[in-house]
C-alpha cells in the first residue's frame, strides 16, 4: 500500500464521502448534505498518448438539489501543469457525465500551495475569458485546529483531515494527541482506517513517529499495517541491541579493554550489518583496532 500524504488527502473522501459536507460547512459553502456517494473511475484518458487521472472522483447525491460530481486533487506543491489539467478534468467530466455539475476540491498541507491552488484559472482572452475555473481549496489556512477530544470524537473524519492538513503546524503534537485520545474505546473497525490515514498523511515528517508512538499507547488494536510496522521496528531494535550486547561480552571474554568512547560506539550503533562485522572480527581479535578497523 502506498503510504504518502498525497494518498491520504484524497483517499479519506473515498472512505468517508460524507466528510465533504462537513468540509464545506467549515469553508462556509452552502452545499446540501449528501444522501449517497458513489466512487467513480478516475481515469480521464481519451484516445491520446497523454494519460490524465484525477486523484478521487465521487458522484454525490443530495436530497433536494440533485447529484453532482466531486473531483478531489491532493496537491503537495505548486505545479504549473495543473493550470491546464484541472480545466481539462472539469470540462471532460462535464461532457462525459451528461452535464452533471462538477466541483473541484483541492486539498493542501501548506499555506503557499493552498494560496496558489485557490487562484482562478482563466482560459481565453484577457478582455473576454471563455472559461474560468474556481477550485475549492481545503488546507491549513481554513481547516480547524482541533485540540478538544470531545470535538474530535464528534467527527473523527473531519478531525483526521484537519490533522493531515496541519501536518506542518508547530502545534501538531497537541493536534495528534487529541486525535489519538479520541480513538480510545472506539471500535477497531473505525479506529484502524483513521490511524492508517493519519500515518499516511504525515508522511516522513517528524510528527509521523510521534503519531505511531501515540497510537501504540492510546489504542489496543495491532492489526493494521502501521501497527505491524511498529512491531517490526521494535523487533529490529531488539535484534540490534542483542548484537551490541553480544559484542561487548565477546570483547570482554577475550580480555580486550574498551574505552568509554568505544563502548558508546557499540551501544549506539543501529547498523545491524556493521555490528555483525564487528562480531565476526571480535571472535579472533586481540585488540580493538582489529575489531573496528575500516569501520564507518
């Protein structure tokens, strides 16, 4: 499974289509709540060598205003190519799905990208635009900072999207702590996708490790891919620690004296291959130079 903020920012709407209604409330847009949502094919390629795919495409049905198409794009940085691809997406969908209204939602994680994405895209002459596209943008500039557990528990999907869009917020630790606390005592079937999407959304940021630690403490399920990763990391760390302890025992048994610096070098090493190399040398070494020669 791909693990990236890009996937999480649009896939969360596949998992929780009703989330769009809450997002529009936050953004102050009056769109009727959906009665149902259908996931549609994302391939927008025609008979052309250029392949075009929108990240997520949903058909949203409403009780009074009828259906519309919701195209969702996760945008991690400014991309000038989107000024041509986004209008194409909207025009193509409008034509393919029988003139259904089309709405483009762009989800971002930084202010600069969100500001860029929100700018209208105009096609035509300056004095007479033929087509103007106005993307709806959700990002750190308008998503709520949720640090109240009761508020997060009330709408876990929105709290998850808010945490993802605020991944670079200096106060992200408090945001994640609130979300993890909100998952306590939540059924596993609900908590697992929330934990997974949040991990994806944080990507390789420092906050990702903090989230993994919080999940390990605050939740009791260990079946998701993230929980497996936590356990795998723990096993790897334990094996590395065992190699270091074994190396110290062998060196001591051979009567080789270690300085505090050398001992720290062994106990802080996280390279299992290097530790194995030192172990092999220590079996026949008569000095520390023979153990650590050419080590990095």
